[in-house]
């Protein structure tokens, strides 16, 4: 899988933000399932699948930036989304931060 995305954040207060992240993910390859008899293999023809991640996060100031934690969800749920149908979490560090 390879993808292209952009994101926008709106800080409600210095430590709390909302984020929107549209993506275009190119997915290709093959999948093999071994827990069935005979093993099942499926090849992907390669296609672009869009996603739209919406989320909320927190920023904890640290040094010259901040640690961030976000809960995100793909609202498009386009068939074979790489994110599944559940909320997922991401962690990171922003250099520079918001002041």
C-alpha cells in the first residue's frame, strides 16, 4: 500500500484539537489465508481507495514541541479501507508546536 494525504487541524484550546485527513491509498498485492483447506489466495489488481479520517487529539507540551495522541475513524468506509470499521489511535511528536 502507498498513499498520499493532507491534514488540517483546528485547536479548540492549546491542548485539544480536531483533525480531518483525506487520503488516496493505492493498494496492490496478494492475500493468502492458511487456516482453511485448501489455502485460499486472492490477488489485488491494484486500485486507489479513498479514505477520510476524522479525529480528536490531545497535545502535551514537551521541550520545543508536544507529544500528541489522536483517536481517528475513517468515515467513508469504502469497502476495503485499510483502517477497518473501528476507531484507531495514533501517537506522535510535533516539532515547534502551537504557542
